C-alpha cells in the first residue's frame, strides 16, 4: 500500500468529501472533515493512513519507570513455639 491517500475534485473519486467545517476557540483552530469511501478497502486504507499520521504527530511517551519489587524475606521465619 502507498503511504498516503488524497481527495480529488472528481465526481468518480474513490474518496469523496461529504462535509467540512471549522471552528476557533481559545487560540486553537479545528477543521472537521467528513469523507465517504467507495468501498471497504478505501475506507480501511484511509483510516490506516490517518492513524499513521496521528501516531507520527503525537510524541511517544517514555515507558513508566518500574517500581522495585517488594523485598522478599531471605530466610524462613522461626518456627512457632520456639
């Protein structure tokens, strides 16, 4: 598969722009896009590519430091009654 997909202004395009809108709030500007796919393959491919874009733009979190395991006793306790 290719590493990208695109929208075209063609009436027979496999991915069609159905709706879009935009909003600004607190200095952030958001564009919402609704896309219709011609078949399940195009649908899945577009979602996969969007997921790769999102993964590439989000910084990876460092793995959380593991807590040291609770220290286990090194000897058996004394028998009861002694």
